[in-house]
């Protein structure tokens, strides 16, 4: 008989009443799919993705099936209705439907990660790339554990899960799980490519920043030269003894020299600017 629970405390009470001693709290802390079979009791645990990262747990004893999951399998039971009356039919179908649900959940998470990676192709920001990389690695670990669990359930020939009842569908499920695992693995290399792209973009931005700083320093150098020339000339001509003895009668000429010297320093500064070939990029 199948007993479904959405509250953890209700599940614990039911297990206690059935005299099944398991550390449920420790199980729910695991980050990867887990399977255990001892004392004629099978336990399958799956972490899933959602608004609040959910947990799925199936405990199968000789008489009862305890299910803790946010998923609902109402419509899916109809496809396997004729198998439910067979020996271990309920436990087999329940486990199979749970595996399908978890695989669908993981594949949807992969699609979300891939969509984020597609957005990063045009603007590979390193922090976002690393976030996607971490999420993809965690998903890949979960997918590897799920594929391994699917293989184990078939090879160990556990009584509560008779793969012969759903042999064709189970092969399809196994193939699909391997497919999504390969997709996850292939996109790990894509993360490396995005990381390289981001680093190249950062280097370009750094080079542009250095170019802008060089332009600013060049402008400041030219301005300082232009400003210092009139000041130097003015300082020399401003000495009272010299100005009285030599320059008092040639004031217009001195003004022309001052203007010419300033203009020449501006021209030479401009030519120096052009010779550097610097361009300011916005």
C-alpha cells in the first residue's frame, strides 16, 4: 500500500509505526541521489530543484510504500494501471515514476543553466560565468549519481523493484538519463570557453583603460609645457634690473615673443600628440 506525505513529521511517525528505524534527517541533508537496501527495506532519496530546494524520499518495506515528495503522479498512474496488481507492481511503478520525475527536474535545471550561458555569450561577466559553472558542476554530480542509481537498480535485481515490468520504458529512461549527463559534461567545456572569453574581455578593457590614462597623462604634459613657457619668459622679463636696462623700450616686441613662444609650444604639443597615434575610445 502506498502512503504519500508532504510533511516530514508525518512521514517520521508513519515509519516509526511501521517499526522502520532510519535516520531521515541525515538522509535529507545529502546533496546527491542515494540508494540503500538493508533489512528488506529499500530507501531511495533524491534532492530536486525548485523554489525551495525540495527532497524526494521513498521507503519500501515488504507491505508498505512510504513516499515523501512534492510531486503528484495522479495522471501517470493510468498508463501503468494494469501493472499495479502484479507482484511488486506498486513499488516498481512508484519508483519508476519517481525516477522519471527527478530526471525531468534535473533536465529543466540544465535548460535554465544553458539559457543563462546563452545570455553570457554576448557579455561574459566573470562572476556570472563562475556562478553558472558551479551550478552546472553540482547538477552534473547529481546527474551522475542518478545514472549510477538507475544502473544499480537494474543490476542488483531488488525484489521491490522489478525492471521486467517496465523493461522498455526503463531502457528509454536509462538512455535519456545518459543523454542529459553527456549534455551536462559537454557544457562544462563551454564554461571554460566563457571563462576564457571573459578574461580576454577584461584584458581588452584593461588595455583601453591604460590607453585612456596615457592620453590623460599626455594632455597634462602638453598643458604643463604650454603653461610653463609664458611663466618662464615672464619670470625672466619680470626681473627689474633686466627690464629697466634692456626691455623697457621694447615692450610690444616682448609681447609678440611671449605670444609666439606660447603658440609654438601649443603647435609642438599638438604634433607630439599626433605622433603618438593615441585614440580615445568611449
